[in-house]
C-alpha cells in the first residue's frame, strides 16, 4: 500500500512441481499482479495481469489482462464488502490441440472482509464469476476463503481454501479443483 493508502500493489505467485523418475505428475504455476487506485471513498479503478499453467485443468498457457472498477458497498470498522466488475482479455494457448484462443470476458466479483475488533484475526472471502461476453454458458467460478491470525505486526499464519470451476475448457469439458493450504505471511 502507498503511504496515503490510496494505491495498492498486489503480487502473488505459486509454483507446484511433483516429479518422480523424470516424469511430471504436477507442474503448475500461477502469477497475478494487481493495481488498485482509490478515486473516492466509494469508487476505485484497478488493473491486473495474470499468467498460469495447469495441464491437469487443460490450461497449457493462459494469459489475462484486465481493467475495471471496484465499489465499496459497505464499510464499518470490522466489516467491508466490495463489488468489482472488469473487462478481461484472455489469450489461451494449447499446444496439445494446436489452439491459440483469444477471448473477451467479464470478470465480476464480491469481496468480504470480517475482522475481530482487536484486529489480529480476520476472515476474507472473494468469489469471481467470469463468463465469455459472446457465450455466458462458458464461464469460470473462482472462490477463495482465507482465515488469518496475526502473530505480531510483521508475521501471520493463515489457512486458505481455493475452489475453481471452468464450465468449458479447450478440450470441451468442465474442470474443477479445490485446494486447502496453510502458511505464514510476512508484512513489511
């Protein structure tokens, strides 16, 4: 966050490799960069870039770029609710099927933050709905729930549950995944 808290920069990445006897059972990566600029107390603009690879979910290479708005629907000291809506350009490459697909998607989401009054325990949930503009039956749903416990001002521990559903993949099938993770965070 910027010093005046009007700008937020967010970068997250994940890489998972499981290999045995020279064969990859899982080789998955994900990188997401987001910028958020507060214009008024209610209204924000944001932009994002994302790249991912996950052959298990039929994602050989997917690159996204988007820009949109974010509205603060409700905000009290310990509870906040946001709604976001963005245009998203998608380029998906599938070497196995020799496809280079380009799509225009809507990316809408609701984001909720609930924190205990002392501020050291928080619950966060964001759910995304991302249909194609030309075919709303081709959509993705993503949900992320996080429980976070602050140990001190620089360290925290968390539990994270991610759910992903893709109604139509390049192989013309639906796919879903869910992940439960535990970890620690560092704040500067």
